[in-house]
C-alpha cells in the first residue's frame, strides 16, 4: 500500500532558541526522529521564538548545528513562530468574540505583591503546576464596556482565558491519549489547576499555550513527543483544542535527563550543552549512549 504524504504520522521537535540545546533536548529530538522513522512518518522542526526578548538568531543557528551534528534531518521550511503572530491573533480573537478571554491589566510585580500581602495575612493562594500564583479575579469580573474603554485609552494588557467560563462551556471531563514513560492510557485533563492561563502577553501577541496548539493543528502534527516536564501543560492544550475546534494529537511525554544531583538540566549548564560536548570531541553516537538510547 502506498501511503500518501497526508496520511503519514507527523512528529515535531519544537525548541525555543533562548539558550543552547543540552542532553535533554538531544533525547527529545532523537526520540522524535526514531519514532518518525519507525512509523514511516515525517519530522518537522519548529522554532518557538515568540519571546523575542530572549530568543536570538545565534541560538537558533546553534540549534540547527547541533541537530545536524546529531544526524537529524527535518523538513523545510522550518516554521518560526515569530513569523506567524497573525495566526495566533486570529485564534485569540475567536475566543474574545465568544467572551472566553478577558484583558488582564496587572503586571507580574503587582500580582506578586498582591499574593505576598494575602499570604502574609496567613491565607493560601492557589498556584499552578509550575508554582506560579493564579491570576487574581479582579480583571475577570470587569464589565466589557469598562475594559473596552481601558483598551481604547492604550492601557497595557495581556489576554487571559476565563477558566471557569471555558470549563462550563466544555462541560464534561476532557481526556488525552498518552503513550509516554510515566502515566499512560487515557489521561483526564485538569486545566483548572492552571487558573486563568495567559494566551497573549503584553509584550508578545501570543503565548506558549496558544501558539503550540495552533501550530500543532496547522502543521497536522499527529504525535507530540516531548519531555515529561510538559505533561501538566497538556491539560491546557486539550482544553484549547476543544475551544478552538482543533484536532487532538497523541501525546508521548518522555523521561527527563537529569544532572548528577538529580535535577532537570537547564540551558545554562555548560557541561551538558551539546556544543560543549561536541567541542570535547564526542560524536552523535556518544550522545545517543549518554541519553540512554
Ligand atoms: N518550546 C518548548 C520548549 O523548548 C517545547 C514545546 C513543546 O514541545 O510543546 O520547552
């Protein structure tokens, strides 16, 4: 049987060029490539550079060099998120029109101060799975006529999902199909754990959550293979897929590569950086061994 391009499984490796790739990224990229090969699928590379303050062309060039050295090939053209803000804005506007998002005017510092004052009084404040405090309720309750005036007067703002409204709309429990190293099977999404997630920032016309679901759908991604640290975010992604009427991919969250102290690797750790390991004379095959493949 001949499988047409359209029927082939589609995998993607989606790094952010805000630092150098390390062994954890190597595991992710190699697994995507191995699985794409095993399933006779396609492998896409997506550069997630919506944070223009932290992402640089140098880091992006480093990513391409590292992948090339690992022997990983990808399809052209590479999708660069900073070139697609209009698509994320279109998705955001669809949600604004349905009253599911609201403009949020508090700065990060103001939220922090508010939460600190609350906690100093002995009250507990909900935090998301990353430990970030949920956004306070004030802006969510503001009548539309009022926020429209504030926007018209040029007030800086982000856009946040009204989680309670969104959940009321989707009604029943949402699930995703997981084949990863930890929990697998049908996983019940828990988007409420994230509070009113940010969908568009005051300094970037999108957010990680919004662009990742829009891109996975636009690129026809059928298999999302990524690190276990992103497992909890899948709850938000499932909810957005339902709200935006997007297809759902299968998910495979793989184990993380840890340092000698058992901590997740970070982009600033030189000794596990791929460029550093290459400079020390290691080969792509050595890297496969180092990440346990
Ligand atoms: N850009 C994200 C990162 O570098 C990965 C996003 C994803 O795979 O969904 O952590």
